[in-house]
C-alpha cells in the first residue's frame, strides 16, 4: 500500500479478471482507483506484476481512458541481467 491508498476511504466496486484487479476509492475529494495488473506469463509466474493508484486531480469521476493513459505511460526502466528476457533497447 502506498500513502494514497492508506488515506483511502469509501472503498467500492472491486472488479477482478484473473490476476488483474481494480477497486475504486476516495482520497479526500478525489476519485481514485487501485489497480493490480499482471504482465506476460513466464514459467510458473509473471514477468512482472504492477500495482498502481490512479487519482484525478479534480473531483470528476475516473474514466477508462484516464486509467489506460496512466498505465500506458509506465515503463520498466531497470534492467536485471538475471531476470529480464532481453537487454534494454530491444
């Protein structure tokens, strides 16, 4: 849990699809969603599992395109020669 989810109240609308899950919550007047998204399967698990909290800076409801934009902006920036499938830049 990060600072935003620790302050969260009014938890609602848990949605799950396999390993991917999301739940809406409020952080003061802001509408937020906590998301867990699994990356590609590899061996007996996944290459990565992402946890994110996404909040609007105004009081409007989160839309699907807000979430898609936020998650699409994230990138893996750390290369681990023992764990990554290919070198950086490929």
